[in-house]
């Protein structure tokens, strides 16, 4: 991202921003901060400050707070007893909702105050009227919205047409493919479906990670493995858990064991797309790589952890030892 990606960091209970090069954009002295590309935000006692990648203020909204991040140039904010969206122009969308998900491709799924989910556009017009029990993020590749009705998941297009599936679970889509599960003999079995709800990989896996751009990590009777969207196996691992390959790397939980309290002890490391151990630093927790950065953390005690970031070669942009 060459300095355009801004990341929230904390130190001493206060928040600031760094960029993806590891340079400090805003010193940790704010109530909160939020991630963004090109623009990010800082929360003060008075409201929300939008900043550019040099840390210069480009907008301020009084009395507004957020715990989200900019997506599709829109930010979910809390205001007037509900939630809505703030644009980079500093204007709020007119609608107020119970829950808001991020904008993608000009659309966002929201929950009204009757507990029903639908889809809106950038002008807060209903594209899909609220009638569903749950909805995930809108998928830009397929132009489909995963929705739940009567306890089962379906895909609905912006024309309102539903691709019938009746899945017991569904995962956010990537490049035209969704993870989905059916219930068989009391267990969930995961596979991959396309935009028409046709199975492209049969549901035969006991667990599935969030999808990567062209791959997904799954668990079968032999443990965790990574497969392509064609169902072909790419590599196997004896890790306790395995994320999908994102930005060329997959997070893995290794050397784990179940303790007397039921907790699993071990460390997170990263494998490349062939299953080779690439980053072996070892963290108590790690997120999938996104925009070339992974958020990692170390435990301070049984209840607290400290977070930081690493890049694709394992260099710490912000050490999780900052407290």
C-alpha cells in the first residue's frame, strides 16, 4: 500500500495510527482509532476526526463515534440511538438503523428496528426490503446477498430473486464462491457453492475457514488442509487450526494441546501457499493477512492481550509488546 494503509494502534490505553510502512501517523492519545486506506479516523471527546494518510484532518463530525473501519469510502457510525453511515464528504446518510454492515460495491446490508434485514444503496434507498432474519455482507462479484429465512440460508440478488439452497450455515463469498454447510445426521458438513447455489465442491468437510481469494482451508478426517475452489488439495498440515491463504500466506495454530480448563495452548505461525513454514515468530493470536498486513497479539494475562502488526516478511510494524 506504500503508506496509504492506516492501522489503529494502542499504547497505555490510548489510540493512534500507523501506516503500513510502520511510520506513526497519529500519536496514541485518542479514545479510539479506525483502519482505512487513504483515509482513517480518530475519536476524541468531541467527536470523530477523519484524517488522510499524512495525518492531516480532512473532516470532523461532532457527537459521532465508531468502532468500524472505512469500507467502500463509507464508515459505520453510532449516532442518535442507532447506527448509520458517514461518507468521506463528511455527510451522514439519512437513514438510522439498529445494525449496519460495511458497504461493498455501493450496497450495504442493514437491520431495521423491527429486527429485519435488507439491503440499501448509497442514498439509503431500500434495494432489498427488510424481511430476513439475518444477512451477511453484500458480495460484489456475484451481486448476491446471503440471507437467513426460517433458520436457513439462501442467496438473494438485487432483483429480489432467491437462489434456493436451504443451507444450515454460510460463509462470506470470494470471487464468485461461497462456503456453505448442510446438516447431516446432526453434524454440519461444509462445501462450496456458486452464485446459483449449485455445489462446486461437495459438502464433506467438518469445518471450514473463511475463504481466501482462490482457496479455502478445510478440516476432514485426516486434519486440516488447503484446497482450491476446484476442490483440489494444495497442502496438508498437522496444525490444530489453519486459515486460508491470503496475500500468499496462511495463519496456522501449531503445537497446541488441550489443558485441564479446556483451553488450547500453542502459537500462531504462517505457511506459504505450498505449506512451507514462512513466519515462525509465534504469537498468541493472529488474523488473516489483509492488504499485506496481519494483526497479531500476545497475552498479557488471562484477560488482557496486546496487539500489533506484521508485514508479509514477518517484520513488526507495531510490536504487540506495546502496552
